[in-house]
C-alpha cells in the first residue's frame, strides 16, 4: 500500500483507553493513533478529515496538559446538526479518536466504560467543536478555518475535468497530487497559518 509520505510526518495522538486495558487489547491500555489510521477509516484524506484530526489533537493537549488523554472520558459537542454539511464526517473522525458517540457506542460494563451519549449536535456554541472532560468538566472550544491555506490555481480546472469524466490519466494523478499537497500544508505547516486553529 502506497500513500503520500507526509501522512507519516503528522504528529500522532497518544491516549489511554481503560476499556482496552480491561479487556487486554493493548498493553497498559495505551493507544497510538496516526493520521494514516484516520485516512483508512474515512476512506480519504481531505481538509475536512485533516481538520477533524487537528482539532481533536489540539483539544486533547489542552484538556490533558500533563497526562495522556483518557478515551471514553471526553464529551464532544457540535453547533451543527449531524446531517448538516460535513458535520458527520468530522464527528466520525473524532469518534474514532476519542471513542465518543451519540447513540451507537459501547453501552458499558456494569456502569463503566460507556461510550454512548458522549457526542451531541445542535449545541449552543460557535466553535467547530467543544470538547469537555467528563471527570472534571473542563472544556475547550476549538475553531478550524482552512480558508487561509492556499490551493494550487490548477486544482479548479482539473476538478472540472475530473467531474466531467474527461481528465486524462496524467491529469487525474496531478489533481490528486495537488489536493494532497494542500492537505499536507494544513497538517504539517499549520504554524504558517495563524488562523487555522484557535482554542478558547
């Protein structure tokens, strides 16, 4: 399996999962999630998937500055309805990382390890997402805006050809390359774009 090399350069997310430890899934319940894992589960890499990964990573750093984030101890709220725009795509990425789900998650064992009811929509927030710790109530709001990250001027005409089904094999490859180059800017050069991620 081949893929853009920058996937491996993206900062990974490390968590502690008490359910995984309880069931012997991973030693000490420690889990490492890489961007390539999220791309596999989403089926593609785009600014939305990249943004969901980034906002989760930064939110977890803010909520757990001195320890590993605890999977299953994180509540996530969205301002949009789950059917609006790309809210569902973002929610799926965040769910894969944090374990939080609205209704479909694990119901728990004897009152422990539950993952359902940790995600909600139509919340009173202007942020891209609000992340909260269940144990202490600490929360952060994260804002994601990739509009300042420029795309190649060649992408739009190439996309037009792709959608019309008239792009050559060479043009198809070029489009994919240019698309992923913008995603790479978002994930590995975020410091160059001060409005990309904001936390409050």
